[in-house]
C-alpha cells in the first residue's frame, strides 16, 4: 500500500515529561485525518 504518512514508534519528550509514548499509524493518500488533544482541541488535514 502507498501511504501519504507512515509513522512507526514515534516518541516525544519535553524535559522529563514524555508527551508521546511510541505511537504508530499510517494515513492513506486522499484521507482526512485529525489529531485531538485531551481537551478536544486539535488539527486536521486532507492529504
């Protein structure tokens, strides 16, 4: 499959605080996807 985005085991830390703990995902071309925070705020993009 040909993906617009492919992420494997992404991690992000701010000092001692681990914000992202090993997330993996794929997004197919032509898809609509969004990232939502704990308060429901987020961003979306069409690829």
